[in-house]
C-alpha cells in the first residue's frame, strides 16, 4: 500500500503513456489490416494498367502481391473472430 502511494506520481503518467501506446498500436493495426486499403490499391493498379502507365506483366505481379496480402488479412480476421 505504501509503495503504491509513493509510486503514484511515476506510475500514473506511465500508465497513461502505456494506454496511449496501446491505442496507437491498435489504430495502426486496424489501418494496416484493413481489406479496404488493399481493395483500393487493386483499383488504383487497374486504373494504372488501363491508362498505360504499367504493362500487363507489372500489373499481374503487383496484383498477385496485393491479393496475397488480402488473403492474409482475411485469414487473420477469421482467426481473430474464431478466437473471440
């Protein structure tokens, strides 16, 4: 009890910093693992192909990477939903 009282001036701000860090981490994970981000990238990639900015081979390579990332994101989401 005495230790908690004496440590309060340090532990209080550290607890707040830890909470902020957890919130930031959660937001970054939500953004990185958002399938909408990949879907938007796929649309942008298709537009670049149609505009002639990239050739078919570059499109297929980039598309394969994005689809693999989308697959991993969806698998992660399903695993998280199954664990909950």
